[in-house]
C-alpha cells in the first residue's frame, strides 16, 4: 500500500516534508513548494534536498511516488486579463522547474475556473497554457485533478478531463489525479467504484491515473460543494474508501490523504491536530475506528 498525506514544506523544505511523513507512518507524501494561497517561493536548498533523499532511501520512501501540488490561485482557464493569464503560465513553468530540481515526478494541478467566459473557451485556454508549459525537456508530469464542480470549476466531468488531455501535444507528460471527495460531489458514485473505473477507462483511459487524493466528503452525491471529511466520517464512508484504496487495478498508485485537521474542543477551536498518523494506521488495519476523532484529541492532549 502506497499511502501518505499532505505535509508541509517549511524551513527544512523537502527534508522537513520527509520527517513529517515518517512521523505519520507514511511511505509517500504530497507537498506544496510554498504556500498554496500565494505565489511567493524561496530558492531550493540543494543540501536539504540531498539530506531528504538520503532519509527517504533509508526509510523506504520511493521519490517516484512523491507528489507536488500547484497552488490554488493560478488559473489557466481564464485569459480575460492577459497579464494574469501569462503570469499563471510562467509561474507554473517555474513550479515544474522546481519539481525538476527536487527530483519530483508528479505535479497536481486544478485545471481552472471559467469565471465569466464560456466553458469550451476556458477549456481551450487550459490546453493552450499546458502546451506552453509541457515541453520535451521537462521530466515532471502534470496531473489534472478531478474537481467537484464548485462555481465555475472545470474538470468536474470525465469528458472535460478527456477533452483537455486530447488537446495536449505531449501526452506522455500529462496524467490524472482522482479525488474521491471531488468525484462524489461531482456526482460519481464511489460506492460503485469498479463501475466508475470502467467508465474512466472507456472515456479517459486507466493509464492516465497517477495519483489518488483519498478523502471522505461532508456532502451528498452531486452537491458540487467540495468539503472534505475525515475517513469514515462523511457520506462516502470507510468501507467504500477502503475498497478504493485496496483496488487491485490501482495498487501501484500513490494514495494521498487531504482530510481536515481535528479541533481540540469547543473551548479551544484554535488548536487543530493533524489526523494523518491515526487515519493511515486505521487504513492499514482495514477496520473503521468510530472513536478516531476522540483518540486523536486525547493523543495530542497528553
């Protein structure tokens, strides 16, 4: 089982990310090379990267399974403001370069939002931008994340994902990141995951799946809201998620948790605790812990 979670990329950069992942009992992880809400980036420290790679080798983490995520604020779909559109393209070129320096194979990207223009035009804008970013010399593959369809988000149907991929020139450098919460909220039944994979293979192709974001959902099927829940505490449920994680067709695909941090109590809402060590342990055991959230609070309060 290749499983991990989102981790931070702080003062120790990739080294800190590896240390955090190991503390959760993970054998992979996902990170942003800076804050996901902005485009401020510090230079990569090659010494820290080298130390991180050594630590990964020592602990059995294959760097080929490690995932980077592009920040949320870049939007390749809307070109009404040419300067912002060009900035998004150039910034993502920089993120691909940073991934190359770090030795990271996959960069997950939210396709974008149309925001006032026709969806078909917005989809073509994404394709145009990707063909500017994805060049023969890059070694990092861009993974289009399946989206919930909140607002004017694109990539919330398999047909839109296929349309984008069809327009990309270098198809060996484009892939897909499934997100279970997003798929549920977009209207795809995760409790019929085998049928979903059949549909995905027919429309897009299973070979394009390179990563799975494993999240429960706070929302009902087809709500288009995108609100993640802790594993087993949402509308998808533990058994369904466990079935997805252990699907034999996806056994070699990295699974990444992006579930919410856990609040301490009603009197101390500012204190939030990462659930990943406990969720990963529960998933490895294959048995739902109904007291998981309380166990997390008790552990951090010791």
